[in-house]
C-alpha cells in the first residue's frame, strides 16, 4: 500500500488526492489530506466571494472526494512548524504533495503605503470570508466615503463589488456577522478600481465585470477618454485579434462609457475629476492608465487619497509614465496587484518566482528530484489560472508520483501517521469534527435569522469541532 500526504485541502490538493486514489495502475493508494485550518476547501471557502454561490457550490464536489473511504481529512495540522517539520512528514508517508497556495500579496512599493486605511485585498477578502487568521482585523467602513481598489483582476472586481453592495443583498450568504454588520454601517458611496494599463489588458473575466454593472442602486462607469487611449479599444478591427474574453470586456466597457463626465442626470456637486456620472446612491468608476506613485495622508495620520501618474501605451504591450499626475480622494485603499508564494520551512524555494523549484511536479533540490516530495497548485506554477486550472496541474503531479510509486513503496513506514501526529502534540480535526463545525455554523445562522453563517475565529472553530462549543462559541 502506498501512503501519501497531501498538504492543503483546496482544489489542487483535493484534485491530487482524487487522481491518486482513482487511478488503476497503482492499487491500494491511501491519502491523508492535511490542512493548517480545521475546515477544508481552501480558497473555495475562504477566497471565493460569499455572493458567488455558484462557484462556492464547488464545495459539494470537493466534499464528495474527501468523503472517499481511501481519503482522510486531517485539519488543524500545521506542516513546517516545530511539531511537524517537512522531514518528519516524509518519514511518516511514502510521498508528500505540497499544495499550499500563494498566501502573500504583493506591495505597491510606494511612499505612504504604511498609512492606516491602506490594506491588501487579501486581508479584506479574508475578513469578509471569515478566515480565522483575520479574526482580529477590523474594517470600520462607517467613515469611508470614497475607496480606491488598485488592480485589474477578479479579486479587485470582487472587493469592489462587495464594497458597493448593500448589506441586505449579502445577508443570505454565509458572510460572518461582524463583517455583515460593518458593511451595513458602511458609508462608502464611491469606489474607483484603477489599473496602470489599458482595458484590453484587464485580467478580469467578463462575467465578473458585468456583475458590477448589474448591482442594484449602483452606477458603473468608465472614462471614455481613458478607454480611447488603448489602441485596441479605439480600433475594433485590431481588437478582433484579442482573446474572446478581452473582446467581450471591451464591449461591456463601451456600454459604460456612454455618458460624458458631468452630463448624467444624477451628477452630484463636488465629484472629483474622472469620477463620471452617478445615477444611484453608490458609484463604481473603472479607471485605466493610472499608476500609483504615493499614498496621501491626512492630518489624522490616515489615508486621504492616492496620487497617480498618467501612463500611456509604449507600443510594446507595456506602459510608460507621462509625468502628469492626478490625485484621487480615498479613505480606504485596497491593493490587489498579485500574490506570491510563501516559503515553507524545509522546502526549497525560488523567491523570484514565489514557487518551489520542480520538474513536472517533482520537487528539485540542487537541481535534482527529491525522492518523495512533490508540489501542485500555485506553489508549483505561481498564482495563475482559475479553479479549473488546478485539475490538470494536479494530474501532472500525481502522474509523476505514480511513476515513482514502485521505488517509493519499498520503504517501510512506522505505522498510522495519525498516532505520530498526536504524539507530537497536534490535535487533528478529522471529518466528523468538520461536520460538527458545519452543524454549528448552521445553528449560528438560524439564531441570527440567516442561513448558515461562518464561525470566524480559531477558538470557535475548534470548540465546534470538539463538540464543546457549537454556535455560541463563535460569538456574533
């Protein structure tokens, strides 16, 4: 029997486990899926926006895999720490597949980024998604009128949408009660989503983009002058060579740019340059060809705005600065300019790429494949692709492992790894513990007059998993 540890219970980890147990070439494979958190599903639970219920329904497919009798979920197990270093894990299993994602966000690298009110989109997403590491985060939105989101990907669109949505629309989701309450008290009326390049180079999907224009009581707008700077926007014939998603994005933005600034029926006095017309209580403006150069502070030491330099296409797919600057008011700044992998103690790491060096998923140490060590997901290929991209990525890694299975299985193991984990002082949350968390979250939601509501803190999750806390352990 080949015993494998998969570290990470997000899509890449679950797909790797599924491939390993469902293949027929190597019989008798058993997989333990380990996760630092007591809850499974990774970014599907803690990264997909709560109002994207169709995508979140993928949890049902992941659940089916984790309930396979050949697979065992062990949450609340941190790999790479003193209790369970990587070398010890490899002693307990014939092979280890690391699917630990890319948890660190990139900085803007500009003056003033340390000011209060400047956050990563990652922190904001973790807060409204109920990630237990974000339990201490406080996003007081009551004093925020204008927010700026820097980035042009789906995460930037997600946080822009959540900021502009009404709390009543989010109440049916599993958003934690503290986050829902903060959004109910939000004063946000203007959200600017800003990109340094043009609309044809946006990384968001058309579905996400269209959602911004369909929010009740929200006016979505794009500056036609900025759109026209993009040669592919200005020339529909040239745009025909773009991928289908980019072409559709341009058509959506054309529809948003129908009214010139200052001519809309609901324009309010005091609108900053480029903000566009407003016909609803909240306004979203998509801005292009603006590169952040400085966070501006107010007398209270908090962010008061963001200074941008106007950019222009350089003819080679990039942009160049023009020396023209524009200040945009903001009491909240969220950066969403990419992610980087985080080194895991005991594994080699390429800091430039933010990934573990590998060959077809085999971990490389000093340029040679390390026996029994593998990677899949973002820590393997970088933060690229969508959820479905993880399936072929995991399949390639699993195939490499299975090719090595004959040599790997010759090594004797000390016994059930679960006993060793407990002996090391770890307290794994097994599948019944996760089901207890689910029940506690359903009870918490019922007590609040909502559907299932996430327990957002470590103490509440672990108490629920042990059956000692239930809904009351999480607080409201």
